[in-house]
């Protein structure tokens, strides 16, 4: 199976091209290439371009965050892990990332050290403790800069790539048979090398990895029917102490949505203006459903921009924006 044969591949393309139409329209309307920055002044360029993940983490109450550290090649890795009380397994990713680029789950110190030793030493990396909750969700949140009205516009469940045992084939064979063009099978075979010949019992589910990105093989399913005031309020509590994040998607881990409503969750990542409403990837959504929801997504963004501008916000310069685009390109090489 090729990537172009995957339904999600075309949904991603549809979102991109429809968004480009709205981007060009708004760039002309606001006479600015960086208009989206007004969505989240607390983040560089509103979280659309070369923003560091730590910009968002630094203004979120620590109770919602996993243990983590920011690492570069000048630091002693072992002492940093010890100082921050981070135990294995861990998730490592670039501080400035894009759609799951270079994200890895490391089971022990040797694997982490080897990975950091072969990647770009000039980049800054985030190392997070692995949160062992049952579920991973993406929730899109908005807040009005003027009225403080808030809500949730997208809820989705992330399903990690997994194989189902048949009582006959070992893990190696099941990985070979797995039909997902976004899965790096050689990476998985290396990850499972110590038990690659194990034969899972019939109907046993073996989760291949725990990285919730479509580009790494995860699938997204809508939970929009679960949207209610308690869920919105739980997310709002994360942000209400700050004044400058108005439009964001939270990737969180929790044991259930009811746990989220109770505030029992950890935030793995926050995405700003570049966020996609991931519920549109659910197979039950047709093309016109997606067109409608993406249109609503951009209308809401535009309303927030108008309100923030009325309070005196000035867009960053176009040259700054172009430099940030280049920084993104360099960052994912």
C-alpha cells in the first residue's frame, strides 16, 4: 500500500489546499503575511511557524505537564536526567518540530544516547517522561480576547498502530503483514528485536509504538459527540491564567474523557495556529463535512484575529515571517 492510497493522505492534502485559499484571502484582507500571529501572541508567530514547544510549556501550570528537560549537546545527559528525575522510557523530540518529525520513544539510556549522538547536535531537544495513561486525545480550544467566551471545536481519539495476533505468526511476520504506509517497519523491527520471534496469542493486540502522529502510523477518530461544558471548562483551566493563547490544540494523555473533565490529564504537546481539527480524519466524515469544518476553523481564527487587533496587537513584519519559514525548513532537515 502506497501513501497516496491512504484516505488520510488525501484528507491532509485537502486541509492544506483549502487552508491555503483562506490564508491568501486573509493575507490580502489584513495586508500581512503573518496575520495568524494574533491568534496566540504568547507564541512566536502564533504557533504557526518556527515556534519552540517550550514557549507554551513555560506558561502552563506544572500539574498538567510530564516531567521534561530541554537538552543540547553541551549538557551531560545522565546528570540532566537525574536532576529532572526523569526515568525511562522517555519520548525525545525536537524543541521546534513538525508533524512528528524526529520523535522517538526510547526504552533505556543507551537507546537515547545513541539516538541523540547521531542527530543534529546544533538542535535543541525535548526529553519527556513517558506517560502511561490508557488514551491519547487531541482537543482544540478557543477563547475570545474580548468576551473571554471559550469552547472546544474538535475532539479526537488517537489510535496507535497495532497488530493482532493470530496464534501462528511471530511479531516480525505480523509487522511485515501490517498495512499502513506511514509505518517505518524497519524501525519497528529494531524496536522489537529482543522479542521479534515471539508469537502473540490469537486476538492479542500488540501496540507497535506510542507516538500519536498520523505521519507515524496513528489513526484519528472523532469524539465530537462527547463535547460538553465540563470538558471545555477543564481545558479552559489550563489557559485562563494567561492572556495570550486563544486558539490551540492540546495533545493530551488520560485514562478517559471523564478523567479529562476532572482535570486528570497530562499535556504532551500544544500546537497553535497551525493546528488541524483532527476529528475530520474520521472515516465517517465526508468531503463536504470536512470542507464545512475547515471553513469554520478559519472563520473562528479570523474572528479572534479581529478582536485581538482591536485591542492594539500589531502583526510581525513580513520579512520576519519569511525568515521563520526558512527556519522551519532548516529545522526539519
